[in-house]
C-alpha cells in the first residue's frame, strides 16, 4: 500500500481535495505519496497530514458544505471534524518518537 492510499484510507475514502493537493499535504510532512507505507516510521507524519487536511476542511465553508451531507447542518459537521482532529492529536501524542531514548524511570512516570 502506498502512502497516498493509506492517507485515503485514513480519510475514509472521502475526496475533499484532488490527488495533487493530497500529494502536496504529504510532501509538507516529509512523505512521498508513491512510497510503500511503513507504520513504524510514517504513522506520525501521516497523522499530521490528516490533521492538516481536516483543519483546512473545517475552516473552509465551501468544503464544509460537501461534508454537511452526512450531518443535519454545517455546525454539526464542524463539531464532528473538531472532535476527530482532537482524537487524532491525542493519538499522535501517544506515539513515541523513534529517536527518543527512554529509561525505566521515564516510562514509570508516563504510563498510567
């Protein structure tokens, strides 16, 4: 699966933008659309890309009207997007950085 295909999957197949625009979002997060997706090294930047896309959608009334079809009105669609963005940001915060070194003591204070 390519990075672009994985992005589409993460966005539930919704076509908010063109493929060229999705590729630009990926490039801004240091990802190449045609590379094979590797969760271990690409999950965090891919989720940052999803957040970027959803924030643009949430801030553009015309795009929101496309999303609105699933909801009673634009306000509900906006609330749903903001909630989803927050959940993704929480997920990103829970993904450890590959370069970061941990000691047993640091993990003791970060885990619940």
